[in-house]
């Protein structure tokens, strides 16, 4: 039986925390920042967790990570 491969794009974008939640970066922070308010850009800073509704697809993309 061959090993299951991890999606290479997913392993660069997501980190699995010890509790089983998945950490991801915020979207909409890369370009066209002049029309966005400072408050909006400040709230897009940092990382957030992946929603529970997407955890099944995360487990498929990151096999063997304890999801």
C-alpha cells in the first residue's frame, strides 16, 4: 500500500495545532490595499482557525496529521 501524499499547497498554508484545530492566514491582505481602511487591514492581521465545516476537506488534504 503506497503512502498517502499531503497536498503541497496545503502544507504551506495550514498548521495543525496540538488540540486538532487548524491555523490559517487571513485572506484579502495582499494587494489593492489603498481602498481598504486602516481598521480593516488591522483586523486582517494575524491568523485565525479553520471553520468546523471545512475540517473534512482539511483532513483529506493533510492526511496523517491527527485530524
